[in-house]
C-alpha cells in the first residue's frame, strides 16, 4: 500500500493517525468507508431528489465524521456545509453545491481504491 499516494492527494494522514493510532486501523476504517459509500452516496442523492433534508443531514453527517477520522479534510468540510444547510432546510444551497460534494466523495473513493488495492 502506497502511503505517498494518500499524501500526494491531500489526505491528512497525520491527523488520521492521531485519531486512529496506526495504519492497520486506518486501513480497516478506510475499507469500511468504501463499503458504506456504495449505499451512502446513492442514498444521499435519493434524499436530495425527494427533498428529504432530515435523512440527507444524517448521511452527510456520517460522511463528515468518517472523513474527519480518515484525514479527508476537504470532504469533511463540504459534508459539514451540507449537513448544516440541510438541517436549516436550505435546499437551494444543497442543490447548488451537490455536484461539488459528490465529485470530492468520488475522488476520495478512487484514491482509496487505488491505495487499498495497491
């Protein structure tokens, strides 16, 4: 596994290791993130399409927390903004910035897949 791949792509590994302790734990949590993302991302999209902001907020909150632990600073930031906006019922913000959130989530997923398969 190529730790440099993570660092080169803006993953804050130092912060992640402060939270998780070691690379074995990091790899376990990273695998869980990938597995959960298979359901989480389509459900986030579905809740947006249904204007279901309470459930949308729950899923972006979970993504924010996982991202923070794993050192995905940008994804954690975007998820937080979506969480707060959805809790306030600000669907316009969520819709306007949805693609940015999904692009960053998919970028992270691609990096993680390359890293874990590496």
